[in-house]
C-alpha cells in the first residue's frame, strides 16, 4: 500500500518538477513548484518526519512561494525566454552533466545495499522529539540564529535606504585635505 | 554527550559582549545624526578592543559546553583574538571611506559574531549557522556601492556562489550525518573510525564539505568569484574580505579536520592526497593568475588565493595525523601564518585604498612613480609586497618558514617543491609592482597631475600599525611562536 502511494507521489513530484522548468509562463512554473513541494511533503510524512512535512508546507509552499508570486507579478515578466535563446553547446553540456549524475546515482545505488547507515530513532521526526532537540542540544545555534536574522535585516535596510552617493562626496573631500 | 554540557555561559562571555555591543551600537548609530559613520566606527573599535582584552583574559580551556554545541580550547581563544584584532584594523581602513553611514560597521561586527561562534563550533549545526552569519553580512557589504554596477555584480556573484557552495556543503553534512547519526564533531569522528571510513559516502561527503569551506577560503576550484568580488567591492571592504572571512574559513577547516583525517584511502584517494592536491592547485592557479593582472585589487585577489594554497599545505600535514608532534607543529605554523598574513595583507590593501582614494584608481598605472611622488606609502607597500613574497627579514618569510618546516618534517617533498616553485613565481608579479613604483617617474598621465598627496592621520597610523608587526615579527617571532604553542597545550 505504502509503496503504491510512494510511487504515485514521487511520479507527480518528478512530473511537476519537469513542468517547472519547461513552462514558458513563470507563474505556471511557480504553481507547479508548489505542487512539487506538496508532493515532497507527502514523502516526508511517509518517512515519519511530520514536523519537516508541516514546515515544508508552511514555509516553502506557503510563505516562499507567495513571495515568488508577488515578485513575479510586480516585475510583470512575460514568458518570452524560450529554448531558442540557449545555445546548443549549453544544452549538450547540460545533458552531459545529467548523464554524469545518472552514472554516479547508479553507482551509488549499487553500493548502497552494502553500506551501513546509522540507525535513527523512528520517533525522531515527531514534533515533540524535534522540540526536545531544538531547545536542548541545539539551543545555542537556535538562539544565535536571531543575531543572524538581525544582521540580515540591517543588511536589507542598508541596501534599500535612499541616500545620496556618499562615497563620491568623500573622495573630493579627501583630495582637498 | 560531553560532560560539560548544560547552560554554562562563562566561556561564552566574548560572544555575549559582542551581541550586546552590537545592539547598543545600533541605537547609537540612530542617535548620532550627522556623524553616524565616525561615531559607529569609534564605538565599534572600542567594542573590538574590549573583545581582544576579554578574549586574552579568558585563558581557561573548558572543553565543550552549551550541550556540546561549542567548545573552548586554545584554538578558540587564538581565533577570537585574531578576528577581533583583524577587524579592528579593517574598521580603521573602512573609516576613511564610510563617514556618513554606520551600517557597514554594524554589518562587519555581525559577521564577526559569526566568526567567534565558528572558532568554537563543535557541531555541524553550529558550524553552519556561524558560517552563514559570516557570509550574509558580507554579501551586503560587497554590494554597498549600490550605484556602481561593478559593486552590484560583485554582490550578486558572491551571493550566488555562496548559496551554491552552502548547498553543496549541506549535502556533504547530510551524508556524514546519515553515516554516523550524530552532528557533534567528536561523536562523528568516533563514528567514522570504523567500517564506515573510506566508504564512497564518506569520501563524497568530505569533498562536498571541502567545496563549501573552499568557497570561503577561495580554494581552487571554488575560487572563481574571488577576483571579481574583490575588484567590484569598495576597496576598504575588499581589505576586510581578503582576511576575515578567509580566516573564518580556516577556523571552520580546523574544526572539520578530524572528520577529514578519519577518511581511509578509497581507490587511492586519501585525506592527505586530497588536501595536498587542493593545496598545490590553489597556489599554482593563484600565482599564475596574478601574473597577468593590471589592477592591484585583482592582483592581490589572486595573491590571496595563492596564500590560501600555502596555508592548505599546513592542513595537509594536520590531516596526515600519524605523528602527534608533527600535528602540533603544523597547527602552530597555520596559526602563525594567519597572524602574519593579517598584517601584511590588510596593510597592502590599506595602501591600495589610499592610492585609489587620492589618485582615483587601483590600476597598476596609478602606482607608477609612486616611490618618487609619495615615498612613504610606496615604501610601506613595498614592505608588504616583499613580505607577501616571503623574503627575509620580513614576517612573511617566518610564516612561510614554519609552514615549509612542517611540510618537510612530514616528508611531503612534492608539496614542498611545488610550494617553493610557487614562491619564486610570486616574486615576479610582486616585484613588478615595486619596480613600477620606484623605477618610473611620475607623469600626469599616471597620477592625473596630483603628484604628492597627504596620507591623512588615520591612514598614517594604520600604516604604522601594519608595517611595524610585518617587520618586527620577521625578526622577533619567537614570542608569538611560544604564545601560540601555549594555546595548543
């Protein structure tokens, strides 16, 4: 039962991922991306990672995609950048890279069976287990992330603030002094 | 989990002071109306001096604390002092450019906070958060000259490469986590010692992590962003980029080194072989690239790539790890080199920034005849460039001497030979600049008819602050070497 569900979800995820990069309209691409994210969230649930699945929906499919849509609508992009603008050499390189990736993936899958991986707690993905780890073991990185966000906010304000070209004025001052 | 877990905040005081100071500065910056930049720069400098003192005073080595997320040992202490000191000089260099705005200083301090955390990181999660804390303010700083398209290009390249390499690194982290089921470095190293070591997942994980850290230290083949970002960013910011995020990358590499060292040879790829190859490639590409540059900023960018290669030589010895005394020697050499590199590289960028502010550009043409029109800056730049080459009796020689000594004692002859050949090549492009400065006459075509210019008090003081250690450490290096040795005990 589970395997059938997995195959269906995985196929939808792959198909919509393919649609993301082949649609001419950016809006359609974003909507297919949302579908991909939802499918991946389903896969997370099947792995027992409930919290990650919820985050996937709330953060990625929700917040980030809305942001994408806003930006696209504000920029008013028309989907006129088609395949014809990409040189054949690039397409060739792309396929070469994809082929190499396939090779690595096949090699990987062949050795994967013999590889031991660490046994993980099946309860690990639940919200309570996640909270336990987040507020004990990883308390410091979690709290420190607030300083990271503060730095990012200051950065954004510094970038968008309207101001005269201060640097140029100082060059002149420097020469006079 | 380590015994020293729990909420022990005492060793964390420098970081707390920094975070508190950052908030105070943010408010001060808003209150100081007209002289924002100057006030923030002074405030930031006071904070950094306090941090140097606190870091030096915090001599106790407590091991892992805060549930094992961070560790305090000699290396943490050393890097805290190094970061605070280097940032202090970098803030001084920036103060000549950013007089009316305080944000650049606050961004620099926010990224120093990340570096402090990185120096003590004991866990993959802490390491990643800290690395991003170093990177994100740097992206903004690169693009700070918003009206200059080159600055925008620099910021964009920095962000895209940064995000890409962070992604690679996270994939590497996830592979190693999947193998060991742990994120603490000690547990992971223990877990990787057994049958898992040398599995393809281990090798790929290490390579991906090296790609992420290699981006920070501008290691070949992750170096492509470096010359463009250094060229496009405001020069005083470039000075900061060329030393601090790079040193932060090396701090991260120190913490990751046991994971790399635990890699058993896989189809002939060993940990030592991997780092040796990266080191040789990095210094060769850096030095060969520098030869063709006509912009001093680009030249110094390639030279900083080459220097990352030299420092990686020390890491090749560190990850070889069969002889403990060799291990200590290599760590000492790397720590020594970073101190020396701090002074000579910040000094070189200081003079380039001065010339760019006064004469209008950083092309090699602007430096022609500088020795005749402005002997003091030219002389200082000559000292820095000779030191970067590694000529005695300057500090650069001592730094290189320690590194080569470690490599030779580890009997890595090929690497030592490549390193020496590279030093010879580097002589060529450094001396070309010095020759242009002293053997040419200044013409209106090169300096725009400005001729002699005033250095400015701040720049003069900073030149002194960087020249003196570059010369003195070349003669009296023993005190520093002993101090570093004590940190390692």
